């Protein structure tokens, strides 16, 4: 499962985002780590379900009238403050959690209602643009410190006659969660001496920066958009590579309202309606959320998750089925599973994602939407419904 990390200053709204995004109001299925601990849970990316092309909707609780929610892991890296790499705040222990993150959602207090340390101040008192670089900076220093710690080993290895700097670096970097493909890209973008003893601190810092940029893509969630002073979001947008305005508080209120049956809203909807009895105060709160949903096309929480999964990580959703005409599994459930795969994945990749045995016994695949057999190296597309024929099923 993809793993997404929430990072940002204290009081930016990470816990609120996390609580809203992991509210178990859609079926979690039999994923082993529904709730691993208080800060790690299952959230969803939303996409259009292929059942929209059929005359009936699927029965899965992960599909609501064609809105399909595909599980991803979400965790909250609390306790990250400027200086964390030196052990400030809760320090390195929390940075270490980022090792297995596929991407990072950097939650920024766009209202400027917290200072650089995360202490509350008057709305607008702090300039949130100043907060943008801190997570990247802390991560770069954290990675640089891991590289520094391992440098002695690399220098020792360099005394061996068959020493190869690329091999040694690769071995070290797989230890921090980088794939072989990531490392190849990182090393291609750098110029560095063959002899590790000639490396300067700057070489190691550059390696850390490249590695972070390659393995930990990030989007900025400009939170508290409901109270952000005019112009803040636009200035943040200009300064950030990828930004989604949001109100985490608003999303939480809407999901709770929907659960209580007083609001009609599915996560990621652009708008909502009030359908039950609410107090004047609640109505006022909900109407305040509407100012954000109207301006930005939603609360931004689901939109941020979708942006990370589908834009930044460039994933597609594929649906394995056992019966290619009815799109059901062996138990008669329509489109029971959805798998996120990197764009460019093939039916064989999907087979392995379903189960390693299915991958190993792979014989061929059928595109159920087109009703034709497809080759092993055929590139899957978003929403593909695929029957895999394998000696294992
Ligand atoms: N106005 C407004 N307030 C928000 C929003 N999201 C969160 N808050 C408030 O901001 C404060 C901090 O939110 P938290 O979610 O606890 O922040 P955090 O980043 O998890 O903080 P730490 O746990 O200290 O790291 C709380 O009072 C929230 O209610 C929002 O969208 N709008």
C-alpha cells in the first residue's frame, strides 16, 4: 500500500487533517494495518469507479455511487520542529519515520496564526511563506547525517581493489528506503569524485538533497484557508511547487455531519448540503466552510490526497476480476478490489500486486472493458478492469 506522511509545524492542523482523512466511514477491508497506532491509519484516494459504465453500481463499501475510495496508508509525523535534525523537539525519531513514506503532505498554517515554532499568535502575524522550506531543510539535514554516519564504511570499502563508488553508494542508499531506480536517477544528476576521500561536505549535502527530491516528493497543504488573510494562499502558491488550499477543520465537520446524518457529503465532493436538523451555531459553522468549498472546489483534504497519489506519484487504479463479463470475483462481488500502480504498469505487475503466487503463475490477461486479450507488456490505464489468468487461480 502507498504510504503518505503528514508533516509540518506544530498547530498547523496535521492531527485534524489526519483525523478527518482516516475517519473509518468507508469499509477498510481486510488490510492488516487499519489502525497501527494513534498516528498511523488508512485513508483513501478518490477516483471514478468503472462501475459508472455499467447499469449497476458495485456493492463494495469502498464505492459510493461511482465514487471509488482506494486505500492508502497515512501517518502523522508529529513533533517536527525547526532544528529537529539536531534532536530538537521530538527530533530524529520522527524523521526516521519518513524512511518509508512514498510522499509527504506538508501542512502549512496559511492563516499565519502560529509563529515559526508553532506557538499560537494572532491571525496574519506570521508569514507562512517562511514555513515552506523547513520540512525539506530538516529532511535534507537528516539524510545528510545518515550519509555522514556511513561515510567511514564507504572509505573503508574504497581500499578494496574492486571498489566501485556507485555500488557502495547504492548499497548505502537502499538502507534509507531508496529503490534501485531512484538511486540510478540520483547518481546521474550528480557530479562527484570516484574517491570517497575526496568528497567534501558539500558533495554529501548535495547527495542528500537529490535523494530527498527523488524519493520524498511533497505537496503543500495550505490549511486554515477559512481564516487565511487575503492574499496568503496566492503568495504561498507562487512560492510552492504544488499547493492545495484546505480546511482540515471543515472536512472533519463535514464528515462528522455526514456520519450523524445531518449533512450530505462524500469526501472529495465539491460541495455539500444540510439535510437534517442543525442548531443555528452549527449552520453558521457549516456556512463558513462553504466559503472555502465554493472558492476552491472542496475542502481540499481529499483533493490533497488525490493530488499526491494521482499527480505527484503518478499512479493509476486497476481492478482485478475473476469474471470478465460480470466484473465480479469468485464470491459474486462486483469490482471488489482496486489496486494503485505506478503509471506504465503492466498486467503482470498487477498480477504480482494481487499476490506473488498469481504473478509467478501468470499466463495471460483479458481487458474486461474491451473484452480482448492483452499482452504481458501492455500498459494499463486508469480504471482498467482486468482478468488475470494464472496457474495459481
Ligand atoms: N480555522 C481553522 N483552524 C484549524 C483548521 N485545521 C485545524 N485547525 C485548528 O488548529 C489547531 C491545531 O490543529 P492540530 O490538528 O492539533 O495541529 P497539529 O499540526 O496536529 O499540531 P501538533 O499536534 O502540535 O503537531 C486546532 O485548534 C485546530 O482546531 C482549519 O482548517 N481552520
